C-alpha cells in the first residue's frame, strides 16, 4: 500500500486528535460525512508502529482510506 501525506482536521476531545472531520489532499478540501470503519494496528505487537485507520465517506460520496501514525502524529491517505 502506498500512502501520501495529508493535512487533517479532527474532532478533538479529551484525548487529543480523534476522528477526522475534513482533510486536504492535493489542494482540495474534503469534508467527512461518515466514518464507515476504523481499526488499530500495531498496538499489541511492540515491533510494529501504532497506526489508526479510518475508512471515510465524504460529502461528495467518495470513499477514502486515511491513517494516523501515532508516533509521528502524521496523517496520510492511501493512493
């Protein structure tokens, strides 16, 4: 899987960055209408970096897979 860095606005609550509400990819802003699915990777296995994945549906009906790298606090999108 290839991922590209993006800027994400989140619904921040008591734990910091939470689920995405919008993101900018290749100069275009996308507003998240629905988080279709979410899952974690690498939290139990200490040899893997912790990642938080979101499959999101935008207002325009497009589906994207985005992830947050927990260690670097960086967001990216699957291309």
